C-alpha cells in the first residue's frame, strides 16, 4: 500500500479479476461475461473476442472518469445492454 502524503491527491486502482483468463494474442474466447455499459459489443453479440475487448472496457471507464457520465445509459439494465450492443 502506497501512502500518499499530500491529501489533495488520490491514488485510484481499478481491478476485477474474477473472470480473468490468459490467452495468446491470436486466441479468442466465446463465453459471455461483463458489466452492462462496459463490455465490448462483440461479447454481447456472442462473437469470439480477444484482448481488444478489454481495451473497449478500459475506454468505457476512462470515458466515465473524464466526462462524469456513462458511455451507455438507459432506464434499466436491458436498455443499457441494447445500447451497449449497438455501440
């Protein structure tokens, strides 16, 4: 744990390795998992996907941090998933 001396600065770490797996660069995964609004559209559509889908999720998180709003929003989780799949 890093101690931050200046209380006006924050150190943020984001991690979720609950469904993590290791693949080679040319390998693809087919099981569907992810959080609505953060998962890559190819995952939601059931297409094989690789490490590039992780980049999509990171981009979604950065969008939230920079804009202070969600990349995909809706009245309920189903609407968020529909918009997320359409990207």
